[in-house]
C-alpha cells in the first residue's frame, strides 16, 4: 500500500499590500509561474486559519483581536504548498527578489501554522521581527 502524502494548496497570502502596490503585477506573474494562488488578506481575515485562507475558504467573522495588531501594515508574505527539500521554496524567494518587492516579514505554511489564525501568525511573525531588531528587509 502506498503512503498518501498530503499536498498543501499552493497559495500566496499577501498582507499590507494591494494590487496597486508598485511591483505587485510582476509578483503576481511570478506567482502564476509557480502555480501559487494569490490572495490579498486584511483585517476581515484575521480570525481565519491559515489553512482555510490557503484553501480559499471564506473568512469567518472577526472576533476580539489585539488593537492595534503589532505588525500593522508591514508587508508580509505567507506562502503555502512549496517544498523546501526540492528547491521550490528557495526558487520562489529568488523570484520574489527579482520583482523588486521587499517583504520584511515572510513565512512558509507549516503543519502547525496552518491551524493558526492569520492574526495569531502575524503576532508571532511580528514578535520574531522585533526580536531580530533589524527592521530591515532580509
């Protein structure tokens, strides 16, 4: 019997940018090259799990969240469905650099983070970003 490997949906969640953000059109074309489905996420999505957002499920009503969210509108990119062991994730990050867009905060969806809400993940990413103390894109 063959083992069934669960493939996460290929998704690109974008926080703090809009389609009008300079370079976004190039980023979306690169996302299509990688078969990533882009989704611009915002405050309405904060109480939706990362897994549901990547799968394209509707947002849940927003419940009590921190105010203001520590990350604010710092551009963040969350990518799902790309593997690191075959080079896909690194190839994607290289493609993002070539667009000229910078994302001070980046994450790849993991089995753990897929169950977190967007608000929770952004809080964690904000804390990591602050702990690094750079404030500069990597």
